[in-house]
C-alpha cells in the first residue's frame, strides 16, 4: 500500500477545525522545524487517545517517533528482514504483526508498549520518508487489539513531555 493510500485510510472522517499539513489526521504542529533544524512535534487526539509524532535528532541522524497515549501491556516488536516480530507481549499482538507479512516499510522500525503508551521509532531516511504513517497505523492497531485505555495528558506543554524508552 502506498503512503498516499495509507494517508487517506488514517485520515479522520471529521477532523477538528484547524490549519496545517496534519489537520486531516487530527494533529497540530506544536513545534515545527525549519531549515537546518529537523525537529518537529505534532500532537492531537485520535480515536479517544492523544497522539504525538516527533521528528528529532538522534546521534548523527534523525529519528521519527510515534507515541500513542494508550495504557498497553508490556510489549516489544522488532524488525526482521522486512517482517515485524513480536519479541514479547500478548498473543493478539503476535497475531497482528504476523498478518502484516513481509514489506520493506517495516525495516528498521521498533515498537514498545507499556503503562506510559505505545511508542514506535525508526530512523529517517529517503527510502520511506512517510514511514511514520505506517507506524501510527501500527501503534493504533495495537492499542485497539489489546483494548488499551486512553492515558490522561501529562500536563504542561506536550512538546516537553518525555517519551518513554
């Protein structure tokens, strides 16, 4: 599935009023990078849960982080040659990722879940610059599959929230 098809699939049917590139997904830019500064943070509510998408520096590169505010059971998903593997977690998570099959879009993405949310991380590269959309879909699908209740906001500026490890 191309990223344009995925964008349409994850767009909200009735997005909140607003402007910006991510409004169709229910997200506002609370920190948007500029030339020479790749860091950005988008935040909003989707399916009753808050969501953050961050592009931030990591070592010598840049990483995309998707964080869904859902109280999940402990889980870990790792990539293996284009497939996702549930290294730990409930059987429903293993079944979900097994159904995804092999696709290069899953290379390099990792996912962790726990009481502070579901977090995916992937290095930013030219091969899949829209990979975060697949990660958002994955994190929300996991939250739905495990019946993870929504987390309350942590308070303060969401751009300052500390992403769990």
